[in-house]
């Protein structure tokens, strides 16, 4: 195993800041953040922020769970295109401002996945009201 220079975190050690007992994020919050890191598109439609998550139809129950986690979000599909069958989940406007953005602001996203955090910040700043 490769030795890590003293004081440098290894690839699996993340500097996520101090957290008091009882402040650990819930499984549900972590799952939502993980889905957005892995498969989310953070952008907008020129008028309001928009987050899109597109996955195979076999993940239908996960999408219905997302609808419960993010009030105001919507599920579209199933679509059949190019040999794929998928659903598309979208959160826009108030659903992002009231539910997703506060979660991402509280998370350690900046340390866990800086590229996704940068996309979130660009989206948030572009559509700030």
C-alpha cells in the first residue's frame, strides 16, 4: 500500500469539518446527495433552477421515494428512446430553493465532490432571487 505523506489525507479520507454528536446527516439526506453526485444534472431553463435525474425504469421505486423527499418535484415517463427505458425526475424553482439547496448547503458536498459542488454553486448563483 502506498504511503501517504504525513499530514496529507489519503484518497479515502475526506476533510468534512467538525460535527457534533447527533448532527450526522440522515441516510435519506446522504442518499439524495449521492444520487445528485452520481447522476444529477444541475442547471436551469433560463428562468429558474432545475435539477434533473434520469435513470432506468427499474429504479421506479427510488423515483417515487424522491417525490416524497422533495415536495414539488415531478416524475416524467417512462420514456423509450434509443433502446433505453427511463424515468426523468425534475426539481425546479421552489422545490430546489426550499428543499434541495438547503440540504446541499448543509452537506459536505464541497469536500466530497468539488465538481458537483461547483455546478451547484453556479446554478444557485445564476438563479438567486
